[in-house]
């Protein structure tokens, strides 16, 4: 079994106690001022989070600066307001987004994106054309690949002379990863730029060489937003043309958001201890921190604190359910439990074994509490929608348990269809939709059943990355066959490397489908579309090291993102 629930395999060495034109909805958030010492929403009792002694919570004194953060924000806002040069303006917007501070300037950036969208693309500048294309697409604007036709020769290929423009190549390379299914021009752009950027680049500045190397390792569109902000703050500070104000704002903001994350973790640990599941169910995984990491990936915006906290609770309980279905419960007990979840009332748990009663009550109460919070805040009664996701999860778990019980290896498509549900994607994204609360209408709620294709694409990416990263550990644990094994059986091959290559290609194909959803007029709010994309990004960050040990480990990501301040 996979994904949101299997992260813990990768953390064994960690020990902690502790209005869119035409598609934009109303998801425009005004500048949100961080106060590192203000209480997290709904916190009634804070307990101390124990972290490594050198990585403790920052004190208020550490945030004191000669330039108050409000002053730095106003200077950046002034730059945006006075921006007129197209190249400089687009680079400024791109820089703010990469530094992780664009949320302070949502209104200003939205105005500029509208301007970019309405402007005529007349310049024969590859860097600028690709940058504009990427900025618009990643924010949900419909922009045609025809803007690149001027760079195509009479043979239908990109002009070889473009290879001399390394910045242009890099910009086109990054833009190509936002290609949708059927956009062959962007597929050719990806192949062309990848080939050119891998060639020696004599005379190129160290800064550009580092940028190319990092892009080839992991394109920006696939990176986890907060991790990329951490890396880029350090990278940008070394650029000759960097703005000292933006560097300082980026550092201050990152450390304040990190402090916010630590306090959210503190609240989650308190909830987890009070829940007491793992104290009674000693077989269950005790991994609230890893569950929280997923939600930081899905909700990088600081103002979505409540979303991170509440979704972490659901993922933590998903882990326990997974352990019950995978390693502890008998098939008869699992059938009883699934039937009780279908009924969704307290009387349904009377026939369950004692250990299952605890898990049932924890799931029942937590789901109802989340539903009550949303009802109180928005006036929507959504418990039935949340319940449906848990019924689907348990039914899919039961399918896998039956497969394992009779030694059945499904075909790959059957495996993936069920695996998106057991991976927790549908559950997580339906909860996310209501927790964010943007664009929730009768029409958009109706799109939650059946689950939208957007969720399925994200879920398949997550499931496949999970298999690439954890299949060996899962087999030792006695789990069902992975996607690689299903594929090898389907194709009657025995080469694991060939199967892994096929799975990576499936992931690439799914990203083109997901990109299509990003700019398609689906009726879903941009907020949930972005959350779905972020879930896919987070899956790669978390599981890539298990597939390629040259990639950064999850332990490193946790330390740099949640505990290690930027100096």
C-alpha cells in the first residue's frame, strides 16, 4: 500500500519528540502579516516541542532587524507599482514567487499577470517569451504554444542558433514542463533544451551553471514550493544583481514562517498525544511529523495554518488504518470494520474488537470535529462528503487485503485505480477543498462525486512515486504487489529497471494531464487545483531518494524546512 500513508518508511533515522481571467476564482489573498509569537488559530493549550538543541524555536529578539519587515514589504510593493520594463517586471514577479514571499503582494501580482496576459507577444526574445508563458500557465491562464512558433525553422524544429542563448534555453526548458497532453511543440522543446543544456558551457558564469545543473536535476514546476524557497533565498543572495531588500525580506519571512510551522507541529503533537492511539495500538506507526510534512507541501501559503493542522490529523489516522489493514487485522475483522465505517454511527462499532473500537472512535470523532469546524465557519454541512472518502478508503484497503490473502497480482490499471484511493489522495483533496473554503458552490461540490480527473491524476502520480521509493520496504513488510511488479507480470518481463523506467514515463505522462487540468475551464477553484499540483510535487520530493540515492533525503528536507533557520 502506498503514498500519504507510507512516508514513514523513509524516516526511520529521525527521532523527534516533538477572479481569474477567465479561469481565476476569487482566491486572492491580501498581504498577511506574520507575527512569530501570535497564537496559532484554535490553540488553547501549548506544549513545548522538543527539537535538537541547536534547532530550537527562535526568540523574538532573533526577528529584530534594522529594516522592519513592513518597510521591506512596502519597498517591494513600490517596485511592483513602478515596474514598466516587461523583462524586469516579469523577473521581479518570478523572483518574489521563488523567494516564497509573493503572498504578500497577491493583488499587485494579479494586476501584472493580467497585463502580461493581455499584452501582445511581439519580441523575438526566447527568454522573455518562455518566462511570460510559464508565469501565466502556472497561475492558470490559458496561453497558446503558438507564441513559440517564431523560434521554429522551416523544418519544424527549434532553430539551432537558439542554443547560444543559455538563459533562453533555460527559460524554455522550465516552460516546457508546463506542457499539456498533445502539445508536441513543448515536448520537442523539452528534448531540445535538455540536450543543449547538458553540453559544456565555457565562459558561463558560475551562477548560471548552478541554475542549469539544478534545473536538470529537478525542474522548477516539479519542486515543493517551500523547499524551493529555502534553496532560492540562498542562491539569490549570491547573485550580483540581487536586491538586498528582497534577500532580507526572504530570510525574515522564511524564519517567521518556520516558527509558525514549529508551533503548528506543537499543536499537532498535543492532539496526537491526547488521542492516545499509538499508546494503545502498539503496532501502529507514530509519525505525526512526517504527516505534517505532506501538508506543508500541499499548503505552502502561511495563512493556511488551520488547513495544515486539520489535514495532518486525517493523514495520521490514515497511517493507523493502513497498519490495521496491512499487518494486524484478520480478514474477518477487516470486513467488520469496513461495514462499521459504511454505517457511520457509534452503535456500529459494538461488534468490533477492542483495538478497532479505538481507531473507529478516533476517526469518527476527528471527522465530525473537522465537519463541525467547517459548519461553524462557513455554514456548510459536509460530514457526509468527508465520510464518503473514508468509506472509499476502507473499501479499497479491503480490496488489497483480499488480493494479498489469495496471492492475487492485479493488472497495472486495476492496481492504480484502487491505489489512488488507498494512497489517500481522494480523502486528502476532498478535505482540502472544504478546509480552504474557496469557490465552494453547489456546482463545485457536485464535482466532488465522482472524484474529478484532477484528483485522479495527482493520486496516480503520488502512488507511482511511492512505489518507486518504497516498494522494497513494502515487500519486506508483506504488502501487495507494486506497480512495477504488476507491469512486469503484464508484460512478462523480469527486469526491475525496465519496469521503473516505464513507471517514470507514466509519471511524466500524468504530469501533462495534470498541466492540462491547471488551465482547463473545469469549474474547480484555482486553490484546489494548486493544492492538487502541490500534492504531486510533494510526492516526488518525499519518495525520490528511495528511487535515486543521489537525491536529497527526506531527513535533510525536514531539517532545512522545519527546524534549521536561515543565517
